[in-house]
């Protein structure tokens, strides 16, 4: 049975139509805040300012149970091949499991393998950080450039920015992802090749953008170091699942850090894909981050659903997507170091849950996938918050904040946090026409100054942004996305939707590069665009 025909779904449809205003819900129940708050796995989750009642949560939890969420969680953590369209296990949780754990894939315990790679990464990172690893000309490595895209870029960039406070500031880190040559050129323009290490990060080692940037990096290096191909060994390492392709590219597999097909790209930042982060942070901080992930993983795996932060977070996302028609959600970190977190979440949520068919191939019958966007607070307040407060669309918000600043400067942190609390308050309770008029606002202006309120938000608060706190936060979202996928009965671990564009681009490349005018067989728009490009390029 599809969940949309479940009695709880019908009840939720009614509830969405009749739910009282948040101001009323708070007035009615003085204990509302404590009923809808959880303090677990190092994070405080306040979801009381959502358009929910106890009945709503009961119905959402009924759906979770009806969808078999418990079994699906167990299947994922056990290593069952739940990525059915690719016939793979899904075990990013094994990447952060302690050494003492044992998790079997096809009869093999993967935990010792995971820790073997982590140990090799730690040795390598120490050699770079201590200066023991030298470049081809004998100089110490000072610049590390990660080349990768999608999951082989967004996680490392986000974590580098998020944990910059903990990084070795004598090293420079750059991240190149786009096939647009500007990305490479700007990332390397001020770097000395003799002091630069490239980490080529690609699960498949076939991705066009990454392989093009890797070739350009090799040319750049050899050009800068006099053309001796032996230099590659000291300036290139690879992170991949394919030793064969790494060797074919010319990187010594002794300088390769592997991972496994049961790690999805967008779930790979805690695999060797995080090598640049380990070099930046040092192995101990990297392991602290893994411990934070594991703590939230365990909370998700073991906590009852009504006390389970990722489960509740995921259910709330589904509630707004499917019962209120919310098109997007804002993620608003009141922590400057999390400036790349929204971009990271976009791949996590949209590549995972942007699916139109269920596991059995039949069409879904509810909207899937949550569209996240956002900017760090308070910048967003002076940009797009107007629409969230007074626009016509419902945009549920996640506010993320930490009680202690890593840069305590005068009053700054209290000012920052006052905005978190004020924004959630304003969104929920607004300002009525009576209140506006009571302020003495002229009648003709009064409607413009009314805030309807009743706009939902979550607050996710931690003590301080540490490597462990980042791990907990990312795992929370990973597991929230998983929860939603189970209710939608979709596979969050494949990404066939990115394939068609790649194939078509391969066909178009020779049409752009050929000296002869190509015989174009596309639609009239695409033909005209290609012709115009060829003409303008020559002009
Ligand atoms: O965009 C599709 C995708 O396959 C992502 O899922 C992945 O993170 C990215 O490309 C990069 O892939 P790879 O690590 O194999 O280069």
C-alpha cells in the first residue's frame, strides 16, 4: 500500500487544513516548548515552533512505522544491499565506526579495512604537516589542492571552511571542481608548483571535470618544474575506488587512498575523500569528527522515533513538502564557518531524494526531495528574509547556532544569537494589525507592516563548533534524508538523473571542436546555439 492511502496520511491532510496559528498553539499549552524539544547526541533540537500538535507527530510517526523505518535503518547499518538499483550496500556509517566494531559486506568485515586506510591517511597527513614529505625539488609542501567534484568536493570544502579554526594555518588549501578553466587558474595562480600537492579525488576516476582538471594540473606542474615526469610521484596522490584507473592516469598506486563501492559520493566526506581535511586538521581532529558522526549515527539507530532528532527532522520536512506544498526550505547557519553548509546540503538532499519513481519502479504519488538553500546569518536577514517573513510562500527554516563563539569578540556573539532567537520568534508569532495600529502606524501603512507569523522553524543548537559537532550535524541531515526516502519509498543512494546530460555533452564536444562545420542533428534550438557559439568563438 502506498503511504498516501494510509489513514494517517488522510488524517494529516485534514490536520494541515485545520491546524491553529502558532500563537494559539503556544497560548494553549504552556508546556509546548518542552514537549517538542530534544537534547541528545550533543545537540539541542527545538522543533516547537512548527505547525504541529501532538496528534500531528503521532500521525507522522505512524507513517514512519507503516513505512517500515525501523527495518530499513537496521538493514542499512547491517550492510544489506539497500541501494537496489546499483546492487550495493550503503555503509557510510561503517566509515565512522570504532575499531572494535564489526560490519560484514559479502561475508567480509569492512571495519579493519576502513581503519587501515584511516591509519595510512594519518601517516601521510603527518608527513605533509611535519614537512617530512618533500616535493620533487626537495622543497616542503605548503599548498594542497583537492581536485574533485560533487561529493568529492562539496564535503571537503564545507568541512575545511567549517573547521578552519582548527587547521594548520601554515598550509594553503584550495579546491578545484568546475571544468571551467577559471576555477583551476584562480586556484593556482599564486602557487609555486614545487610546493604544491594535488589530491585527485574521484570515486570513479572517470568524471570529466575531475579528469580534465587533473590533466591540466599535471601540465601545470610539469611546466613549472622543467618537464620531468618523475615529479608527478611527489606532487600527486589519488583518492578513488579504482586502482586501475589511478595507475592509468600515471599516479603511483602506493600514493593512492582507497574506498569502496558501498560509499556513495555524497556520503564520502568521512572516507579517504576527506584526505585534504585530515591534512588540514591533523588526524586527531579528523577522528574527533568521525566520533561525532558516530554519536549521531548511534542516536539515530537506537533512539525511539519520538525522541530521535533525525527522524523527527525528516518527518517535519516531509510534513511541509507534502501537506503544505512547501517548495523549498531555508537552512540558516548563524555560524560564519558554516558558510558552505547549505551548498553541501543541496547535493545531499537533492541528489539523494530528487526521485520520481519508487523502489519498485512505479511513479511516486507525493512530492519528493527537499530543496534547501540559505546563507549564514545575519547576512540573509538583509537579503531574502523579507520574503520569508511577509511573502506568500511557506518557507520552513532550520536555524543552526552554537552557544560559544570560536572568535569571541566583544558583544558580537550575543548580538548574533539575539538574532537567532528574534527571527524564530518573529516568524512564529508575527505582529498583528492591532499591534501595528497600537504603535501609532498610519492606517494606510498598517497593512504593510503586518507580519502574519505562523511561519515554522527548527533550531539546532550546539555548545561550540568543534570537529565532533560538525560530524553530529552532518549525520543528522544524512539520516533525516534517509528517513524521508523511506517514507517516500525511493532509493536515496543512486543518481541516474545526472547521466543524460553527461552523455549528451560527450556527443556535443566533437561538434564544438571540429574544424569542419558539423552536420548538426539536434533540435533547432540546440543546433542554433552550437552554431552561434562556434561563430562567436571565432570572432
Ligand atoms: O554528479 C554525479 C556524481 O556521480 C556525484 O554523485 C558524485 O559525487 C560526483 O559525480 C563525483 O563523482 P566521482 O567521485 O566519481 O568523480
